[in-house]
């Protein structure tokens, strides 16, 4: 089976000319090969091209009366500087000097987890979570911005907001050669 | 003495069933596949650990890279009425052929005043042509603002759904460029949108 019948059709005995009976079976091996090749191609082409969406919700700028008063002692401000650098401080600006940090497991992620615990321990509940303010300077890149939002997602910080950077904070970055 | 006869079996196997299965799977993959479309503006999206896929319908993508802004809207029916509305707004009338051509372009980055010339180009010329990007500024009358606004209107009218937005930014892009787009979106009270990232499994 699966091959074309190439036998002579019974030889030439008797002088009678017989028409050759061709087998209806075709070798499908090549066709199967081709089909699987195409399947492989389509599997590769589909799964590799799937972008992911990071959903973000921003405060409504058109409504002025929805701003909640934020206790300064519970805020941590993260400044994004040039060349993928980070500087952060806790509390009101200028009270504590900013600490320079970097992205990665032992960098900002550790800091976020530690500070969150510290703030939760030093404030009475129930609303004692840390509020992170992300301030991206003009020298920071979009990648840093996405990375810091991702770190906030990973560390499970309940509350964070993106705020415009102020001149004194740019000064802080400049003092640390990050701007 | 009788010799034991070992029957000789054919090595050929019936491939029919295998072929059936292979083609069934092939058909399935072809039908479900959404092939990677070539972006007119190539951007290197940043990586994150987010695992949520980008939705396919009622979706607008704003691509930012190399200082240019491109706008894309899913759905040919939406794109058709979007161009009609934009034509009304900028008092340019687009012919049915131009609307048809526009509905086949998923992402574009040309100002409205050169849109007619761009649509007149052949497919090959369109690929060669470097699109200058959509003009953006912080006023409420910039072209990007109007594209976004009209896209929301037509989605609401045709599909009765809120249009979702995604920003696809190049990772090397400076933050103010992205901030500008976010400002444009927030000016029309679009406060929920996605940032497109690629999956980072290394961390």
C-alpha cells in the first residue's frame, strides 16, 4: 500500500493487451511533512507576537475637588534621573536627603518592601499603607518609567501616583549627578 | 520438519489519518492566527512582568518613538467613519476610494494636510515613504487630540463601547514625550489606558 503499483500488470502472456490498473493510493508522507512544517510556522508566528498591556489609571484632572490629603510621613517619593538612575526619599522634600538607588532585585524593590513595612509599623491602622509618588524627570526614559511601575506592581504597593517633578527635586538629582 | 514462516510486514504506514489531523490543526492555526503586522514605526517596547494580553477589539494604539507619534485604530469599519469625521472637521472631503484605502491601514503617522497625497501612493511607495508623525501639542486642538476624540466618538456610535487606549512607547524615548501623550489623553478625560510592554521572564 501507499505506493504506486508498478508491476507489469500480469506480463504479456496470451497476447492480449491489458490496460494497466493504477493504484488509487498515494504516498502521503510528503504532504504530512509539509502540513506539519506549516503548523510549526503558524505556532511560532502567533505565540511570539503577543504584546502585553499594563493597565494604568490616572487621576481625573478635570475634577479639582477629588484630591485626598496625603500625610507626608507616609509618602515615599521616587525620582527618576538620567541614565536609568533612581533617587528616593521618605517624608516631605528636603527633610531627609535622597538616597540613590538602582533598578533590580536588591535595589529599589528591596527598598520598597522595607519602607512599606517600616511605615506600616510606625503608623496606627487601618489606613497605614505607604503612598509612593513617582516623579519622572525630563532626563529619564520611558523604560525607567515602565520599570518603576512594574516594581510597584511586583511589590504590591497599594497606592501610587505619578506626579510632575518640582524644581527643588531636580536640584536634588543634580546634586547627585543624576540629571 | 516444518519451518516457521515469519510473515513479512510492509514498512509503509497508512498516512491518511495523520494527514487529516495535520491539516485540521493547520486550518485551526491559520484561522486563529493574527499575523504580526509590520509597523511603520519600529519601536522597542520595554519589558515588564505583566501578563495581561492586549485586547483586539475597540482598541486604539498610540505609538511613540524617535520623536514621532503614530495613531492606530482596530477595525476597518471604525477607520472608515473615522476618516469621514476627520474630513468634516478639517473641511477636506475624502473620496470613497481614499476612505477604502485608509480603512486598510492599521497605523499611520501623517498630518491631515498630507493625508491625501499619502493615500494616493502605491503600496510599495507607502513602505518607502517615511511618515513624519502626527502633530502633537498641548492645546486641545492638536491633530492627535482630534484623532483620539473622533475615534472615541465613532466607536461609541458604531459599537456602543468605550474605546480603549494603549501607548506603545520606545524604551529609549525620553519621558516628556510620553508625558505629552498622557496629557492629551487626560485632557479629554481618558484616565484609564494601557502601556504596551513585552513579557520579561528573566526576573
